[in-house]
C-alpha cells in the first residue's frame, strides 16, 4: 500500500530551479563587485589578506583628501564583472596595467589588495544560495 503525504510539484520545482540558475549568478557577481568596491573605498579590509587595511603611504597625501589609489578614480572604475555564469563568476580589474601591481604588491610596491579571496564574502554567498535552494522546494 502506498500512502501519499503532501504532494511534490515537480514542474513548480523545475521552474523555480531555472529561475534561480538565471538570477543567482547575477546576484553573486553584483554582490562580489560591490564588496570589492567597498573595500577599495575604505582602504582595504574586504579580502582575507587585507583585513587590517592597506599599508599607509610613505609620503603624506600632499594636501589631497583622497588616497593615491582613488585620486583619478581609474583603478576603482576598472573593477568589473568579467564573467557571470552559473558555473563561473569572475570579478577583476580591466584596462589598467598597474592594477595587478597594486593588488599583488609587485615591483617593490606595497600590496594593497582590493580584489581577492574573502571568507566573509564567500559565507554571505553560501547563505544566499542556501536560502534560494530552500525557496525552490517550498
């Protein structure tokens, strides 16, 4: 004897799954980009290796109220969503040769990482994915 308790609406789950597959990468990529932009504006602290903020400049800002990395805004504006698919999301800096030097601390420059691994960001993304998965089966 088969006893049915409740009903499983497969078509509804299928539709919700497709919707999540389309919207989740967009949400994750925008969230990650904004996370790194915030870290850039606050002088670090958004990546695992910059939790204490960026190293101070050797010279004072010479009367300028903004830091060296945000004077022109070019580096900040170069942070883009490069790829956003269900299987891969890439946030990076495009169009500026010196971006990598600043982010990784190359050629004698102090490392001022503005894009990188962030355990806090990954935790927020995992939480959002779990929430979305729970909604599929409701």
